C-alpha cells in the first residue's frame, strides 16, 4: 500500500519539525511544509497531498480557517486542524469548513495517527458516495440523450450496459439491483429515482419493488408475470395493474 501524503501547515518552526518527525516515524510521507495559509494553498495545488494538517492560528493575512476554506472550495482533500486553542469561538469558526478532525497541541503520536487514519477512511467513504451520485447522473444524461445505454458501477469500475440487456430492476433496502440475463449490478439508489431516470417508454414499474423492461415480458397471470428466457416470477402490484394494461397490446 502506498504511503499517505501529508502537508503540514504550522508557523512555529520547532513545532512543524516535530510534527514532520512524528509523521515520518508513523510511516507517512511529508510532501511539504508551510508557515502561511497562502503558501499552503500553493503547495496543495502543486503537491496534491492526501491530507492537510492545518494550524488554525497562522501568522500573516490568512489564518488556517480561511486557508482550509479555500482548499475545500478547490480540492477534495481532507483537512485536520491543529490548535492550542479549544475555545468555543474558535471551534465555531472552524466548523464552517467541515474539518475531518482536530488535534490539540501538545499532541501525542497516537492521537496524530488515529485522527489521520479516521479522516482518510471517512473521506474515502464520502468519495464512494460521490461516485454513486455521479453514476446516477450518468444514467439521467444517457437516458436524455437517447444513447440506449447506461454505465453501472461494478468492482470499482464503470461498466457500459445496454438498455436492451436489462430484464428487470429490483428494490433491496437502500439499494436497487439491475438484472440482466447473466449478471446483476447493485447500486445505491431508490426505486423512485431509478423509475424516473429510466423513463417509461422501455421500462415500466409493475410493483413497488420491481421495474421490468416491456419487451422482455413473456406472460401475465395476475397477480404475477414472467419474463423471457429467465426463471423469475415477478408480482404485479394492484396500483400498477392498470398502467401495465395500458402499456401492453392485447387481441
């Protein structure tokens, strides 16, 4: 596993060197050190650290809170505040930037290590949520462009999936599962969102927990239906029955 790259922002030279020494001892890679907020922003732009340790009370025109706010506005990099000041006024100002933690000076190495690891973990989870959100946006964009395909996340990568390969979509707690003949893809969403994003020309919701592709429909025997080429019986919800009848052609 590659080392975590850390930027240290501290205006007391002795304290900064002590922090850097502790970080290296703990196995982190120090990519730079700054004594001012302005320089910190420059280093973030050039070095792209994984995390920033930011002293709140910096000398100069820009304090640590202002620097952290600028960094947050331009980069997805977690910031941990270093401070010897734990008064309510300082903390209230710092909260605005939504930091990933606080380390009070003087600190212990175990506190440094624990706070960094928790921040990196939290940030990673938040990035996963962002990717899921972007994935859902891509579904909307592809549907609106009439592209005939979507991208679904599978094993940390996006896989192109043609709409005509989808048989049905199933609700599963806080997730939905997209089923093809051979594969299933699980994404974090709700049936309401997926129903709106897939549209009602090719797909139809037949139950609060199921959306099917119309051209995969094989038989209807109320209160159930079956799909072509797969062994799956899907229930038809009473409130969805009339809509289904309007969609299908009967003779």
